[in-house]
């Protein structure tokens, strides 16, 4: 629906660049442009609704582990994660090896090397909930790795898909996010991160039936059996450690955002020059961007359905909960403007404050991606980056309580060309996380990577078919030469 229209002669909303190196005729040129340029503005209504996110592409560098209850909806959300580990071979260091020569390892049984101990550490710098709440998870050894190049979504359950090794390593860990066993002096050290430590010191039997005194001994012997298994991440996960699936087994009230992880193998050794001295060494195998980390999210389907049916507003809920869909009035925007350019098209989405007073209220989505509804999955699968033509990112403004998309003119133009295709005039607002870097040539900050926001967030937006607030509008500025 069109709200108002006015026409004027002005160039305040447009910017021009002179091609001439001199400024002698700038005044005359600008005057001529002003005299020949007509600018008009229109404002139209935008309709919105909530849509189920369903499952989303789970390709993050963070795994979300735990179970919580949303204090606003009382819905349960569970996060279980799969983490793979990498082998870091530093070819820049001459003679670098992951482990010392076999003859220098002190721990041995029947002339076979033995690790002193082994553990797996999950580091997290952020979390949700009560850090003192008792939780429990079980680490399950994968039977085979989840493969790079495959699109795994947030509903992918390695256990249901038969990827967990039967009678493989299973280690349950009871924990709290605040570990009282860690001293305050250790916490105060620079670079300290909270962590969950899972010991892997029990006897372990591999898929070939060989039993080792602990998991670290298994890794060490695999190395001495064939160092090529450790030459890169692909070889390591296919021949030694295919990964682990971490499943919440009990507890409610916290979720850890695991951003780093590693398997540590500890051993004793000596050197040729000091055979009488004993040194303690360790080898670490970290989770890195070269290998997969995925999260299996379980939401309360009944609650999601109830919120989607609420037409007094629209919702944004993560992880893998609810998106907001907007229908842009392209027909009305283009009607009567066949010979005009769309210079700007601005739309603002206003947030409705949460009603819960709980100190554990879910956070607010920090960034929203606007893309055509038809690209909801393909945008992420293809690793696209917002181009400010048909895809845009807006950040939450706490001062105005809004998300502002300043100029989506390119989206309107593209939709007009694609009219008649499925969902041709619909866009979806998706909470995202972006990785930004500085462009060395321009000095500008640009988005390098964009993924679904898998953290715990929730908010309502003004909108819906029964919106009790002021309607959502899109403001358009047109121009044409007389």
C-alpha cells in the first residue's frame, strides 16, 4: 500500500563526482543537473510473518554443548556436538616430529611405547546459564569421520545415522562450567580460558581388537606404526582419530560455547646427549578450521509452532528456531516509475523488548542477514558473502532498538526482474555471525565469512498480520532526468 508521494527538484539525496580535473565549471554543471533532475519519494507498507527455521547449515568453528530452558517460553533447547581433531606438522622447523624417536620414549611395555596419560580439553570463552549447575555429557568415539565437503545441518544426529562406533570409547564427564578445582592464580593468567577436561586414561580397544592401557598409547603407537597417518588432517581423521560426539546425558541450566579443543598425550623421554635425565613431553591435537565442528540442535517443536502462529509480532530465535519473512511491495514500488531509477530503499525493523525479568533471559541477535527467501539454504551452502546488492547485513542498534537496512534498492530491482518466480518478492531475516577483516588495499573492514548464529538468542519484532504497533514501512527515493 502506498502511503504518500511528493515530487521535488533537488539533489540533496544524491552524490555526484566530477570528471573534469578543474573546478571552473562545477557550479554551472551542478546547476544544469539540478534543473534537469526530478526526485520523488514514496513510502509503502511491508508485511511480515514468522517462519520456522527448521534445520540450518551447521558449519561453525564453535560447538554448543548443554541443555537449557528458555525462561520466556519454558521451551527446552539441547546442543550436542561433533568435534574432529587435527595434527599440526610444523614443516618450518627442521627435523620437527610430533613425537621423539621411539628409542627415546621411556615408558614401554613389551618393547612397545606407552603414554603416561591422555585427556581431551574443551575450551569455552562464552556460555549461557548457571555456571554452577551440575551437568553431564558423554564423549562417544566416531566409527568413521563426517566428511568435509558434505553439508551437515543442525538436525544431523551422528548417533541416529550410525556413525558412532559400537563398543568404542565412551567417557562420561560430570562438570560445572565454573571449575572450583582451578586456582584463582591460574584463572588470572593472561590468555586463560574456561575448560572442561575429559580424562582418557582407561584401557582402550581399537577397531582391530588391540587393547592399550589408555587412548594416548593408541595414538603414539599409530604414529610409530606409520607417521604418514599424521601428515595432514585428512589422513589423521581417516586413520587415527575420526572424531568424537559429545552428547548431553543429564543436567539442565547451562550451555558451553566451545571455541577450541584438543587431545593431549603425555609421555616421558630422554635424549642422546642426556640418557640419564628424564623429560616430560606432550603432543597436542587441536580442533581447527581445517576439520569439522558441528552442532546437533534439538528444539521444542510445539513451542516453535506456537510462536510462529502468533501474528501479533514476528520472532527471531536461535539456534535453528525462527526467522522473520518479509514481503516487499515491489509491484507498488515500481508502478508508475518505469522510466525512473530507484536511488535508495530503506526499511527499519523495530525490536519489542522481552517480557521476562529472568537474569538468564536469552540474548539479542546482534546481526541480521537479509537475503531472498529462495536462497535461505543455498546462500550458506555456497559460502556466499553479502554483496549489498541482493544480500545485506544490519547490526542491532541498542540506542534505537532497531535493525536498519539503509539501502536495499538493488534487491528491489533484482526482484522486479525475477517477478513471477517462486517467492520472488519475499526476503528472510536470519541471525548470523560474521568474521571481518581489514582489506589491505582499501583499509576498509569487509566480511570474510558469514555463518548462522548458533548461540542462544531470542527477540520479537514489530510486525505480523495483527500488528498492534505502527506498520513497517519502506521509504523509496526515485530520480529521473526530465
